[in-house]
C-alpha cells in the first residue's frame, strides 16, 4: 500500500468536537485513509516536507455551476447583460446553457467540463456538488477522469424552457417533470458509486418557480428512498417570491417547500436572499441548510450575508455558485459582506467559516469521514502555502487563510490519498491544452446571435 507523509507547520485537527490547530505535525496517509497525525516524522513512500504549509481537511464546495459560469465569464461583469439590474438566471444562464448543450458535441461539452473541474481543484475543493442541465452528462465523465469527489446534481424541471421577455417577466412553458425524472434515474444507475465511490448523485429540482408541487414531492420521495442529498434554489430573487405567492396562496418559497414536506434536514437550499426573517426561523426549525454564495450576488450590488443566515440559527455553508470557483476567496467575501451588513467585526469569523466548508459541510451530506483530519478519516486534504508575502508575518493561520488567502495559495489537493494538485498545478493532465479546448467550445456559444443579444441587449 502506498503511503504519503505531509508536513504541516499548521494542521487543522479537532479536540472535543472543536477545531484545534496543531503546530509542526505530520499527516500520514495510507491508501485512501488517514493513518496518523503525529509530531514525529513517519516513514512513507512519498514525503512532502515543505515548511509554511497549513494542512486542512479537504474543502467541500456544495454549490457550484461549472458550465454556465464558463458561458457567462467576463460577459456579465459590471452589470452587462442585466435588464434593470435584475437576475441573469432566466435571461442569460438558462437559455444559453440549454442552447450550448444542444449545439456542442460530446467532446466539446467534455472540454468545458474539464475546465470547470480543473478550476475547482485549483481553487482548493476536494468535494463538489454541481447542479447542471441533464443534457451535459459529460460533467460526470470529467469528474471521474480528473479525480475530484463529485456529487452530480442534474436538474429536474416542471418547465425547462423558462425565459424572460424584454419586460423582464419570466414565462414558463411545457411540463418536463417525468422526462427529467427518467433521465435522473438513468444517470443514477449509470454513475452513482463510480470512481471507486467518488461519484454520486444529488436530487436537484431546479427551483421553486420552475418546479411544481407534483415534481417536488416526487423528487423528495425518490431522494429519500435512495438516501441521496436534495438541493434546490430557494428565494434567489424577489421575482421568484412574487411568482410563488401568486401561484400558491400567498406562500413564500420557504413556506411552499414546507407545505410540500421538503423543508427538512436533508434539504440544501441555495441563496435564500429574498427570504424573510420568519422564513429563516422556519428553515432553522426544520433543520434545512442554506448554501451561501456571496460573491455572485455582490457583483450585482446584492447582499447575501452568511452572518444573517447563521444568526437566525440556520445551518449555513459556503459555495461558489457560478462565479470564479475560488473557495478561499468566497470565504473572504462571506466574512467581509457579513461584517458590512451587520456593522459588526465579530460575525462570520474565521473558524466558523472554515467549519462551513469542512466539518459542517461534511455533516450536511452525511459524510463524517470527510471534513476532518483524524486517523481513519478519508484521505482528502487541502494544503495551503502560507509563505507568500501577503501572508507574512503570520500569527493566526485561520485568520490569515480567511482574511488574506486566495486560490493562488493552494499548494496541494489530495482526494482518496491521490495527489491531484501539487505545487499549485494539476498533476495528471496538460492545463494549457484543457483551457485551449474549452475556449474553442465556449467560443461557439459566444458566436450565437442569441448570445450576442443576451450579453449586449
């Protein structure tokens, strides 16, 4: 069995259920498990003795969108493509990803998927949950090939052809619920458990305003039958709140899901920015989780404050959504935005935010073997280089990580005891070739007349 020894000037361990930072310790990996955490240098097949590293449990990013992020990259900054500063979900992202999935060949879709997985790994994530259109199954291929721990979440829609008109009003057409459930089941049977258990599925009804009651109930029942995670978008705009209220007796999106029996400990709800305080109290009482992705909203001038959700007692974790995929940068944004929103310096502190992408996130997906560095845990690690000038001198590595760190400081990413990123570079493929192939594929979408209209309208 291969063994790997990694030296950490700092190692994030646990003691009595809380974080503990160990100084000058070694983490020994044997195969896919952590064998020991020790101050003494162990014997190992491969040794990484690099001072100044902070060895963390593998970081979990439970809300991300690779494909749509690539389609929109640098087009939708500074308000470009937004109508009256409204959401771009129905004007840009959903229409163009649908068109792109239909237009591109499987090899072109795979090229974009590889670029997304590469970014996630270089951003420090060992585990990702990725909602995407079910016509892009190549996301699974890329994840299996490149070694990340991957919870694929193919969308289910009652109405997949949701588009916003020139007036910004979203129009819904068709009923694709059963067809999407059939596709999800086929993907589950093909992919769940692949990659020696690294690949799994999550149930992902797209959103409260694109999924009717029958589909949402069916999704919950199927997910609970198979014991897989459930994730959806919830209250991600005021327009969604208005739509749900008009359709379902004045209920808010959270009340709508509660009425249907989905608001429960197995639900991960992305964004929730248009939730009322009473909605958040209800979510806390039901044990649901908020997936907080602050930066994608901040670029539109909208506050999505981790501290607000956590302050209401809602279990809250941090993800990157369809923007940048820099998980350390996202933690920094979660901290800063929460402090500004609350006018308090002590909210969304560094240990709390690190917990949100390690132990808390692992608990959400029922994986106590992840998100911790301890003998017997799965050998997923994220190693951060703290020797950069902007991190020196250093007193507290956790504060340094959240307040000052970013993806450029990621030194190693290890999944199942396999080194995927080393010295900041992907170890099992040509990064330049991956980017070139993805750029060519995305260029075909950018050249479409509807893309030009969406981005420049």
